[in-house]
């Protein structure tokens, strides 16, 4: 079996999202949730950015650092919304605040900030009703948090690529992002295979989506939609 390609993984992601949306309620019951799809999309974005950074022209390192700092500042806004809401819901001395990284200094550390966002996402999964009803958090706030995570991941990955002077296309950062995307895709595929085990047409569509990850880009392919197998 060939190895997955960046182009193929992007095509697979597009079709997986389409198929997931078509049977969202069924797949969410299996564990293929919106949060899982969001993480998958973040991995794909990071992969595309790391590829672009690795093969692109020389960049201004100072400007990159400025951009990353700006992304951290913007990410701090939704992070603090959730941390404040957690204190309102659970109380200023509750041990549950650790689940939202309350008290952790994040300003100058992108990895710590990404870790905090992961913690908050887990907290959102566990305490969504309380955070919305008692903490004033809206669905839009969660979307803002995910957008901040995507932006931070892009900046962090781009910085990693700049630090690594490896061959274009297959830098450590690219491989890492591709592996993360494959892991999320395989999880979602696994849930779909269980859910649609007795539905041959749907199963065929999902199998076709998985095969797309091995596709190689050809001239004009960027203008064609992925094959759906339908």
C-alpha cells in the first residue's frame, strides 16, 4: 500500500466531512463528535501550513515571531472567557478549575496555550450545560476557541518548520501533522464502519473516502471535487 499524500489527505478530509454531516446524529452517538471533526480539521490545516512553510520562500523570522505573539494574544481572549466562566460556575477555589488551566501563565508559551485549549475543550465536553446556563458561554465562544487553536497550531507548526532545516515536503513537522490527521480520520472511519456495517452503499462511500488519502496530485486536480463513490 502506498503512503498517504498531503493532497490525498486533504481530499479525504473534504469527503469525510461531507459524509459525516449527512449522518451527523448517528455518528455522534458512536463517538465521532463535532469536537472530533474540529480536531481533524485543525490537523489538516496544520499539515497544509507546515507544507507551505517547508517549501516556501525564505521568511522573516522576526515577523514570524511577531505573528505568533499576535496569535497568542488573540487566543487568550476566548481562553479567558472560559476560565472566567469556570470560576463563576464552580467557585474561585474549586479543584475543577485545574481542568480549565485556571492559574496557569500562558502569555509567552504557545505549547502551554495549546495545552490549555485542549483542557478547556475537555471541560466543555463535560460541563457544557453548566458553562452555558451559569457561566454565560455561547456556542460562538467555543467556535472562537477552536479558531484560536487552529491559528496557534499553524503559527507553532510554521515556527517548527523554520527551526528544522530538512528536505522540503517531508519535514518532521509535516510528518507529525500528517500522522495526526490520519489518526483522527481512522477513528472517524472506524465509527462509520461500525454504524454502517449493514448498509453497503454508505459503507462503500466511506471506503472510497479512505482510499483518497493515497491520491497523487495531477495538473488541474485542485479544481476538481473529490470522488464520492456515489
